[in-house]
């Protein structure tokens, strides 16, 4: 029953000789192929590639060579993270024919640590969505309740980990797209400090907001992934030129929060629904029991974060997606007869409704006469949000927030795009400020409807966030809960 083990336990079984990398890879590949039709978590399953990598690892071990920290561990990558020679569709018809000519830095670093990339996961098209219903191919279902959404846009990665189809996965987080599905699927999801993980090889949505991060069944496994991918990359101009950290070692040093101050912006949580409020209140009590002092912090500007985000993110998306035109990138329409038609019809056929909506919004806020009124004003408010976070962190070590205003919602239940955007109300601010944030399981809104606690730290204090999350995790058993689908 390899799927019931943590990533570190799987690695240790391989390195100790209890099992082979080939056996591990074949086990998880069979499990994916058995359940994926029902769950919809994977777009591409890399059976031959994974088994070849596993064979190389078995030979490497037999030869007595040093093995990496993720040796033999299967991992899935969201389908907007390039793997050389493998399709990167971004869950869009427009890129259904695109094979990546190079690999993402994060993917290369994982394989350098002997992880086995086993497949590419489903997502909202071009990472635009909060429910994973915007995939051009098929929706992802939440393994806790197959009628419910797993969240988005990294819903495929979260569902794959929750269903124990893989022990680890990578997602990308532009406004909560790792943390929100992690919360709704009852797993751990981590968004690093902006620039801590290279964005080279990640298909851009909002370049000043996007971050690659891990999803795992526990904080220690997520910390281990960060050790592999949290390194400076000269190919990414936004990559922080700082030394890598021993995340796992530092994360496990302490099991209490004695002397720590945890800030909560209570005024920002006034409209939180009753059951999520109750769960969040119970989580804060656990933090106090661990020795933390709860302090009130002023983050009143966060009420503007949705508006700021959907101006800045759509503006950046409008620019980033302009390259997909049916000429160099993207499927060219067979109906097109002229150059203008190549551009127009290819985009009309290639993009889904949500992507079109956001491109139009972004083009509007960048247009003449509106750039000053919307885009520049949003940048000013973003600066104020960053400054307010800095002031808040003078009073506390980390900030605690809910991850989402509710638990998993039924697929198709939300028809209004604006209502869907509000699902990210508690996660967006961390992306605007570039600070690290984690989602960890903290309860259930209803039976089979998990809910997450969010811990946010100051910039570059990624380890502090992990330490806080692990202390809470050690005190509770929510991370050990598994959906029936996983058993």
C-alpha cells in the first residue's frame, strides 16, 4: 500500500532497498490509470518516461551512486509547467498541440534530486479560475465528494494528492491557486515568497503574481520539495539571489509556538460564514494552546484586494497571452484565409469563455484613457497593501487567515463570475504583497468537505511559515484524514 505512505517514507523504502524505483513508479502509474477517468486529475500520464527514469534510478542505486533527497518519489506537475519533450497544454485547446522545447527550472531541479515526474495535471485554462471547471478538456472532481469542485486553478494537482494518486505535486499560485484547492481537498499547499522558486518554464498568467509551489499530504513533505526547488535561477530575472535553505531540518526543530505572536485581522473576517468562522476560531484556540499569543492587526485594505487583483492580473494576462496567435504559438484555425483571420478566428476558437473575459478586462484597463484610472490606481493600492503588511508584521510574527469563505462547492453551482472571484478573497493579498503563505487542513465544514487554515509570513520568512504550520499539524490529526477515494 505505497499510496498510504508519505513521500519521505517512499524515498526511504527505495534507498533502504525495501523496494525499487521501478516498482514504485509502476504502482502509482497503475493507480492513476485506474482512477483518473473518474477523477479527471491528469491530462497527460507519462508512463514510458517515468518507468525509464525509474530504471535509471535503480541502476544508479545498484552502482552505489549518491541519491537525491527525492529519490524514487513520484511527483505530478501542473500542465503549465514545462517538461522538455512533453506536451504543455495549460488545459487549453489553443495549446493542445504544443510540446515544450525546454524544461522548467523547477522540473529540472526535481529530477536532479531523483524525483520521478509521472504526469501533468489538469487545471483551469491558463490558470484562470477557482473551481477547475474552466479546463477545455474535462473538469476535475474533488476526491472527498465527486459532485464537488476541488478548487482551482491547481485543482488537478490537489485532487491527485488528496486521492493519493501521487504523494507530491507542483501547482502555480497567482491569487490562491495552490492554497484554495489544497484547502478544499484537505491537503497542504504552499505558496513561496515571490522569487523564491524560479518561474522559468512556467507559462505566465500574471508575471508579478505567479509562483510555483508544492502540494503534499503533510508539511514536512512540502518542505522537502522546497529544498529541491527553492534555489536561485539565473534564467529568471525575478529569482531572489539568496542561498537555499534546509527547510526540512529547520521546520522540524520545534513543535510549539511558545513566545510567537500570531496576528489576525478580525475586522476583515466579519462576513465569514458561521461554520467556517467556527472552524477558524477552533484553529486559533489550538494556536494559543501551542503557546502563541493572538493579536489583532489592521489589514483593512485587504477589502480592496479583489478589485486590485482583477485589474493587475488581467492586465498582465492580456499582455502575456498576446503571443498565442496561431502563428508561432497555438493551434491555427483551419477556417482562416487571411492573416487577420488567423489571429481573430484562431483566438476565438482556441480560448475558452473565462480566458476571453480576462483578456478583454485586461485590454480595457490598459487602454488609452483608462490606464491612469484603473491600472495605475491599482498599482498604488497594491503598494499600500504591501506597506500595511509590513506594519502588521511589526506587531506579529505571522498572520492567520481562513483560506476560503466556504468549503468545496458543487460543480456548476456558481454561475456568476463575480461570485466565483470572491472565492479568493482571503488568498489574493499574499500574492499582491509577494509574501509566503501555506494552507493546512484544520477541520470539516460538513462531512467530506475539508477546510483549511492559512498562515502568512513576512517576505523571505518561508521557514517561519513552515514551522508554524507544522506545529499546528503536530497538534491535530486533520492532515491524516483521507477520502474514501484514497483507500
